[in-house]
């Protein structure tokens, strides 16, 4: 019996060894799959992180451009306002000069009429003498 008992123990140990061996191979296979999955996830995370950094840099560059354009727009608006004020002043001066020209033209016409009258009066006064 002892021999049968030893054979059974050897058989049981052999079966347990095969079961443990299969379990170890299965565990190693699962670990390899998990490592592969983790590596893929890390690669995806790194790609996303790079994209985030790139988009952050693009956002910062775009914000800088927007700020520069806003400042330029403000300067242009100030220059436009200054130009408008200068144009209004020039129009006021122009209107004033037009009024002066009209007044001078009227005075010239009046003086010409007075001169004609004086000449006519002077000629008729000479003719009487």
C-alpha cells in the first residue's frame, strides 16, 4: 500500500505541478497583455500630452497676436480720432475762409460800383465846368 500511496502522491504532485505550471503560464500571459495595454495607454497619454502642450503654445501665440492687434487697433482708433478732429478744424477754417472770400467779393463789387459812380460823377462834374 505504501507504494500505491506513493504513486498517488506522485500523481497528485504531478497534476498539481501541471496545474501550477498552467497557472504560471496563464499569469505570465495576462501580465504581458496588461503590460502591452499599459504601454499603449502610456503612448496615447504622451501623444495627448504633446497635443495639449502644442495647443497650449498655439493658444498663447494666438492670444499674443490678439493682444498685439488690439493694441494696434487702439492706436489706429486714436489716430483716426486725431485725424477727424484735424479734419473738422480744417473744415471750420475752410468755411471761415469761404465766408471771408464772399465778404471780400461783395466789398470788391461794391467798391467797383462806387468807383464807377465816382468816375461817372467825376466826368459829369468836369463836363459841367
